[in-house]
């Protein structure tokens, strides 16, 4: 049995890598030096060539970085690397919780350090070359350190609590773990923007003026009580623009990147806000949270059936079964199912985006939103013609051309 699981683990890792490279190849077949007819009203020749160059550079870089990660993981599996790290962790402490924390601490830190050169190149070479990067070396290093501390505190704390519960309840641990993760998920939806974001970015209330007045007028029109409109200093790291909705009830807030405010007109900005409000009005945040909670419960239940299996740990070269080794093995074995559920979540997300666009078109202006989407796409050098198969597997949003087509129909009806 351990040998069969071992070959299954290797097969899944290899198959996943090959499949991702196939999707990447399909995307590359869409490249063209000639400005396609369907994007002529969005890009001119020069901007399109720049977008294609950006796409090609990122694709090649992704091939190199993903190949490195693949080889690293495969070596860990083939040469019992996880067993070696487990031996180091056991030499520090034989207590199950501390062993697991040291084990994952070593893996996470080593993985991050080994892939940091790729992050540096991506930020300070590729993004710099195409005029996006605003991150300083100091900010980059501080972000890394903060990320480690948050991961160790939150991730380590949750892991320790779940293992403690596992020791007390064994096979029924998943029920309690599910409850803990559910409470944590709801807490993060409510307070992420208050607790985590300020560690990395400064958020300031939108100042009085034309934009705030226009937003408040629209909010009143659609019966959306909005007291929290914030501007985030996204320009601290990149010139790319974005906006997002977070929180529930009294804790809900809309956050605009300062780069977004600089690039769009007042009407275009209100159309973007109308889209975000549409997500709230259609209960997308709540449904997304509920689906995530259900999915987590299913995963934990299935994991509880296998976590104590000696064969699962033995497949990675560890004779004594343990929670953390079982978690690693299970995570790889479960990945094909995770891909399928991910497809479902992407379909759900793309449907939600169309609905939010329709809300903005109905209650504000379809053409203003279309104009905003076009500007953002050009600004961010977004890929306008990804392969449909790649979109199906990876996109949580419809492509720009799909959204523009849908908005065009809505505009004609209006």
C-alpha cells in the first residue's frame, strides 16, 4: 500500500506540472504581433506590442519558476526529503505539536528563501522594466518579515490548536477543527481590513469632494448604507490599479487604490463602486464564505479518514505516522479533487462578476463601467485574448472582451 500511494503522489505531481504547462502552451498560441480586430478600440499598435511583450516575458518566467518548484517538490518526494525534515523536527522536540510546528516552519521558511530570488527578479526586473514597480528593497524585505511573522502567529496557532484537538478526539477532530476554521474565516472577513491590511498599507478615509459626494449619492439611490470608503496607498508597491469590497454588516467597507483614483474619471470610479456594491447586494460575499466553509468541512472530513494511516506517512518515507506528515501526503493526493472544486468556485465567481456588472449597468451606467474596465486593462497590460481552456481552469473573472460584450447588450437594452 505505501508503494502504491508513493507512485500515486509522484504521478499526481508530474501530471499536474505537465497539465499546467499544456495550458500555458495553449495560451501562447494566442500571441500575435498583429493587433487583433476585436481589441482595436482598446489598444493601439504600440500598447498592444507592449502588452504582448509583457505576456511573453511573464510566461517564460512562470515556466522557469514553476519548473524550479516542481523539481524541488519532486526531489523532496523521491529522496525522502520530508522524512529528513521530520527527523530534524523530532530532534528539536518529540511533542506532536512542537514537532509539527518545527516541521512546517522549516519547510515554509526554506521554500520562501529558495524562491525569493524569483520574487526579486519578478519585482525588480520584470515589473520594473514595464513601469509597474514602486516597491523599494526596504519595503520588499519588511513585507517578507511581516509575512513570516503573520504566518507563524496565525498559521502556527491554528495548526497547534487543531493538532491538540486531534490528540483529544482523533477521528472526530474534523468537526471541532471545522468549527474553529469557520469562526476564524468569519472573523477575517469582518476584520481583515482593520487588522492585517494596516500592517502593509496605509488606509485613509476618502476625503470630502466630488468623488465622495457622487459615491454617497449613488449609495443612497440603491439603498446601500456606506460609511466606510477608504483609499489605500497601492502606489507604494505598484502602479497597477484595483478596488475591492470587504467585510459584512457594519464592518463592510469599500477600498479604492490611489492609483485607481488617479487613472479614472469620477463617473468611471462610481461605476466601479457600483460593481462592488452589486456584489454585496447579490450576497456574493456571504455565498462565497458559505461555499468556502462547506468545502473546508468536506476536506477535513475526508482527511480525518486517512490522517492516522501508517501507509500515508510511509509513502513519504516516515515509518511512524504523524499528523503533519499525513497532512502533506493527503494534500498532494487530494489535489485532483481540489482542482475540480476550484473549477466550480471559478464558475461561481465568473457568474457573480456578470451579475455585479449587470447591477452597475442597471443602476448606474454600462458604458462608464466598460470605459473603466478598458482603461484598467490597458493600464495593467492585461491579456485580452487568453485561450478559452486556460480561462476555464484559471480565471475567477470573465475576460475583458466577454464582460464588454455583456455590458454592450445591457447598454442596448437600457
